[in-house]
């Protein structure tokens, strides 16, 4: 399976450059501010355009992963990899982040800068690909990796959801701060998915401590009632023994 960039990646930088040129060529003496705005638009467009035109190739097949992108240009054979993980970072201000593909090198293997970590066991990893600009869906990529990588492949997104479903909180006035709640939910999900009793206890303690201290409130945040119910359920799921579970 070969991955492809989405179409339309050149449209936005082209618009920025064109708009900047139009502003510069207007002959009514718009002054310094318009010139700076025009030059800024052109510079931004050029930077994005250069990034979009960089060589790119990403192939998943029986031999391994063929990667051609800035900072990594090689074929990585399956024996060189201890794990391949399809992950999705925590939401940013309540907005879902794009999935990414991580690789944990096998012992004694060098692949690239270890700029990430395995989401469940914290092993150093390489971020191979950000899927934000990729045409193929995460589901298609996951199916292909499961076929060729076998037991090396882990879909961390699915594992988290299986451990504890992603809550769908309403956003309104005077709600709990989004980033704080997202971090607590993500930490609990990963602790559950890891199967590590110590991580489960730590995550539960963090939730309990945050609630005792009082979750911070924002002008616009998550529904306090929904968050309280979700954290009750997550705390119960993290309990080590049935006797420790909180009453429903």
C-alpha cells in the first residue's frame, strides 16, 4: 500500500502568495502596514509551498516500510522494528488532533531521532508520519499494517476506546477547563490499556487529587455534570479490586 498526500495542499499557499502580490501591486500608496501584510502573506505562502513540494513516499508492504520524507529516507525492514503504533495525540483545546504513526526500533537498530514515545509503555519511538495531510484513512492504514506488521502493530486509538470510551462532552458557559479534563481522561485510558496495576493506581490517584483540589472552570468549558459522571466511571474502572470500586 502506498500512501498519498491529499489534493488541494497547494491551494492555500498559492492564495497567500497571490493575495500578497495583489496587495503589493495596488498603486494607491497603501503605506507600510499594507506592504508588511503583503510580504508576510507571500513569505507564509512560500514556506508552506516549499513544505508541500518536498519529496514524499510512504509504502507499507511485506518487506517493511519505505519512507521518503524530510529527515528520513530509507526502507525499514520489519525485523528492525520492535513495534509500529498508530496513535492519536490528546485533543488540543477540545479539538481532535490528527493521528500519527510511530515506530519503536528493535534493540541495536538506529532509525532516526527518537522524538516520541510508545503511548502505553513509554519506550522511545520515532514519529514516522503525521496523517493530517494523507489521503488514505487511518482505518485503511491500520488494516494494512495489521496485515504486514503482524504482532508488531498496535492501534493505540482502538485500545484506548476499548478500555474506556471517548466521552463526548457538551461545551457551555462556566464549564470545566477543557485541557485539564482531556489530560485526566487520556491518562486514565492509557493506564487501563497498559494493563499495568501501578499505572492504574497512579492515574486514579491523579484523578482523585484533581477533583479534591477542584477542577478549574473556564468561561467556556466541558459540562460539569457530564465530566463528573465520566470521572466517576473512569475512577471505578481504574480500581484494582472490585471492593475498591466506588458505588454507582
